[in-house]
């Protein structure tokens, strides 16, 4: 036999005994309305997903796949809200994963191509059979609160930036977003919802939808990103631009943020976000008004941030962030600082600094809204009342002049003046006139 012939024979023998694919691991992220199961594999998975009942199960068959050595499927199922247990076993040349469910769930499976830091992924989103209610507010009442949707960037498979001290953007910004929401909820006339409430990914489009469905008056996306240079630091505020980015950092960040859907894992990703109806009708009609409202809100937040931290840029920057593309809800993106700067990364993970930053964002939002409260809100109605001189406040225990002034967004001086107060002495039961701000 010639050498060439031996070689040819070798090529013709199919590699029956070798597996094409290796199961690397199984991870889970629990969102309020679904559980995401992520199966990491060495190559694109050939799979079948189906359900069985009595007890309810979801079966995932991975064809031509073997588990990596030491793989223990049960670990992923420990302490889960909707899943009782995870089992797995080899079946011929395939591998079968079984998710034992607490209640029947509807699986939606799709695979994702590698995007750093992830390799090939098979995603199975498990939804309840009756659709879970989104966080929708009750119908607006007279004197309603101003509603702010606070969005913690990234989440789940998308860690966002990772600092030298290993802190992940998705965790840091969720902490800061929670503090912002708490601060707003404490303010009279304001309430807040968190767009993301745990460690799971939400698509950029879905984030806007949550804000719109809740009828938010403002959408604030909170980030703490990385730049290619570690020396860059300071907070910045961005709004949407359709004419290109106002700086190199803005362009860089927008490009990175817009990749989030690929990393976080969205089945059908359209990064250019083209929706002909949205573009031709809504954008033209309301984008301009919305854009200037976004810039005004951004300015107020930036000014307040400048009191507590270094600013990266002293004006509101603009770039094509997909997450800010709501045509009807003013939207801003707050970069609380850069995790790529070691000193700032340390500060951003500390409670004291997080409190300062979130307090400043709350003050900025309050200042913006008090200057131009949306119609129908308590603040708007009170402003009308104040113009007529009909708003009164009755002193209760613990009140001080400066606190009352702050609550109504006016200076202590103008409160004193409106009431002919010579000093800050007030008594319980005393009635004060509240002047317009
Ligand atoms: Zn980010």
C-alpha cells in the first residue's frame, strides 16, 4: 500500500468515537418573570428541548456531546426559585440534562455565538405558563407622583466593565441604582421603579419598554464603565444623539454599551435598532422635544454630581446609545465613574461614595423636575397653587426651616421672606406660606 493510499483511508474513516462537543457547565440567572438557563459548550450545540409532565420537567438533549470531566449538573439547581433540581447523564453519544420544575414552565431556547467573555452558549429561558405581570403602575391619579425608572446597566451574563479589584459593573451599578430609587421614594411627590432588580440580563429594548409601560416621566440608566486608558476618571452624563458622538469617550462607550445584547444574550438581536414606524413617525414628532428634555435633565444631574465627585466632562455629552432611544420618555445615561481607574473603582465599591453619588443623582432629578414638573403631578399642581399663594404648610414636630425649604425646592431665605420670619424659630402648629420656587 502506498503512503498516499493509507492517508486516504484514514480520511474516509468517520471519527465515530470522538464527541464533537463538550458540555462545559450550566449556569442560571433568575429574573422576576423568567429563569434563564445557560449551557456553555465548546462548539455550537445541536440540541432538542422539550417538556414532560408529572412531575413537570424540561429536557435538554445535547447531540454528540459529552460533559467535561468532573461536571456536576446538580450544583446549578441548588436553591432556585422555580427549579427543584437539575440532573444529567450521558445517553449514547449524547448528553441529556433534565430540569425538574416546581411548576410547569414554557421553555424558549436559542443558541448564541461566542462573544467575549463567553464561548458558545445554549440559552433556555423558562417562562411561567400564565404571563407574569410587569411592574406597571396603577392608572395615574390626580396629584400623582413623578415616576422615575432607574435602570442598572448590564446583568446576568453581561458583567459590564470589570475593575482591577474584580468588582463588576453589573453589581456596583445595581447597588447605586437601588440607592437612587430609595432616595427618590423618600422624596415627597416622587417615586421610582427599578428596571432591573437582580442579577439577570434585560435587552436594551426591553429596558425602554419597562419604563414606557410604567409610564415613567424619566429614564435614568446607571453605569460605571471602563475606558482603554486607566487614567480616565470622573462622572459623566450622556443623552442620545443621532448625529454622532460628541467626544471620543462618548463614541467608545456607546459602541461598547450597544454590544450588551450580544454579551447578555438576546435571541434575535438587531443592533442597528431599525424600526421603520418608530423611525418615521414617533422619532420625527417627539424626538426633538424629548431630546431637549433629556439634555435639561442631564444638566441638572451633572451639576449635582459635580458637588460630590470629579467630573469627566463638564457638559452633557451625546452619543448613539440604543438604551436611550425612547421617543417619548426623556432618557439619560449616568456614568458614575470609571472602573478602569483603580482609585475610582475602589471608591465606587464603597458604601459612603455610593451614597454620595446616588444622593447627587436624586438631587439633580428633583431640581430638574421641580423646575418643570409634568402636568398632573403633585409637584405641578402645587406649583399652580403656589403661584396663587394658596399653598400652606403646618409645622409638625422635628421640622426645621431649612428642611421644609428643601422639601419644597426653595431656599430657606425665600421661605423666611414669604413668612416674615426674623430667624429660624418656628413652633408646632404654625402655618407657613410656601412661595413658588
Ligand atoms: Zn455600562
